[in-house]
C-alpha cells in the first residue's frame, strides 16, 4: 500500500525547482505552463526573488504546486510508471490537496495554477494584516487544544487550523484570541507555544470571505474522476466522487487540516511506503514519527533522482 503526498505552505524556499527544471524537460514544461497560465514570471520569483516574495501566499501556493507536479512527472518518466502504478492513494497538506488532484487528473495544471493564485489572493485579503494570527502548540493533545481555545475565544475566533501529528497542533484566528491561547497552553503543560510567521490566519472561520470566492470558482470548474482516490484534508478519508471532491476543497478553506487522522488512515490501510514530492520533507518526517517500519522517499532536487542513473 503506497501513498504519494504533496506539501503545503511553509515548505517554500528560494530556488525550489530550479535544478529540476534545468535537468529535466518534463519539469521545465511544468514551470513554463504555470508561468503562461498565470501570465506571470513566477519562476523568476521562485529562483531569483527574496524570501518575502516567495512567501507571499499568492506566489507560494502555485509555486509549491508546480514543484510537486514537476517532481511527479520526472518520477513517472524515470520509473516508466503512471500514477496508478506508483500509488494506491494520494493526498496533500492544504494547498497540496490541489497538487494531488492535478496529478490525479481531476483538473488540469493550468486550471490548478489559476485556482491557487486566486486562493492565495483571497486568503490574504480575507483578514486585514495584523488582525489574524496562527500559533503552533507542541506537546499537547487535540482534546487539550479544544479546551484551550474554548477559553481563549472570549477574545475572538480561535480554531484548530492544522491537526498535524500527535502533540503538534496549529491554532488560527483573531490575534488576541490566539495570543491568549498561547498563554493558556503554556500554563497547561505545552512544551512550546509560539506564534507562526504567517501573513493570515488560514483554515479558520475568519477565512469565510475566501471560502465564498473559492466556492464560486470551483463550482464553475469541471471535475473529472481521479485516477486514484484522494484522501481529503477535511474528512481524512478517500474520495473519488467529483461532487465530494469539490465540496472538500470548498470546506477546506475554513476547515481543519486533519493530517494526523490522514496518517492514521494510512496506517490502518497497511501503508508500506510514503513518497513526498515537491519542496521539503515535512510530511515524510511526520509519517516516520507516526508509523513504524514505513519506507519513505522524497523527491525535490535533481540530485534526488540520481539513483535512477
């Protein structure tokens, strides 16, 4: 039982995908198509821009997707296998779910690039800068986090944005509420409770304006049945029904990314190997901590494919 996974925002960095593009025509074609789709030289920002530029949500989301799709196409070419032969399930963390749907041919690379540029802009504009925040709570359970945010919500909205792994939860909401939750978490035995350097409070109810925008865009897009099941961030379960896949992406804007439960699902399915494609190794790191005796691969740079030669 094999899973292919794609990273989310936070894994971006200047230079990502550059060597892949220089060494493999399959990767270069992906980046060129994304540039054309956006009518923007995104690769110039990715490879020559600043950390601030690549971290802007509207840039980071399509850029990370492009890197994931590029790595997949190179892997598929070198192994001479299609997605069905490489994996039983695919999924991605937050925007990574869009990447998974692209390689599973739910929608095209061009359509995904445009969607993620829109998604990034809508999420950035949903909350004025400074009014929202996110924080990582390390060393406490989800149930403890629920109790903490219930107390913190006297200061505003505070939701669980990402349930990433055992003892690793990210909260999201109004700045005062999140800051209050940090103090409560520290007094409740959390190993660490820190604000994250993000530009908006993703995956919480404050993202409702962005959800409305994405609902309209996704409802105007034709979805095809995926080549293999997509494990959803929202349900932590596999889906192939196109109506459900669309609804999951809409709900994901304001809903919790249930990655811990996604890995629990993988474990219960008897997962043998997890392959992370794109920038970074965050997701394979989580999998190794949560699932014993799992084989893992990550493909990001041209050097990662050296074994094939």
